[in-house]
């Protein structure tokens, strides 16, 4: 019987594009990120309408996640500012 070697640990996830996006976009602009895509989806008819519905659900989820990230960003900024800068 041969011994199985344990799998190598997965690398830590890194999302530099998303991180840069969340760090730089103003919160009021985040709500309009997918506006053009949503507008284009409204015009789809027939068999593509079901696909468009699924894409809208995915965009809603993405919007929700972006808002959560923006909330975390603002909480971190508030926490950082509330410390008074004392080291």
C-alpha cells in the first residue's frame, strides 16, 4: 500500500483588478457600472430573453457584492480615521 502525499495548499486568492476597482470608484458611481449592459438586455426578445434574465440576476448579485465591498472599504476608512493616527 502506498502512502498518499497530501495535496499542496492552494495559493491565497488575489483579485487585483477588483481590489483596484473597489478602492478607486466612488460609491455613487458603483450603482451605474452595469447600466449600459442592463439597457442592452432590455431589448432582447425571443429565446435570448431567458438568457438576458439570467444575466440580470448575475448582475444583481455582482452589484450586491460590490456594494458590500464598498461598505467594508468605508468601514475600514472610518476605523482608520477614528484611531487618531497614534502609533
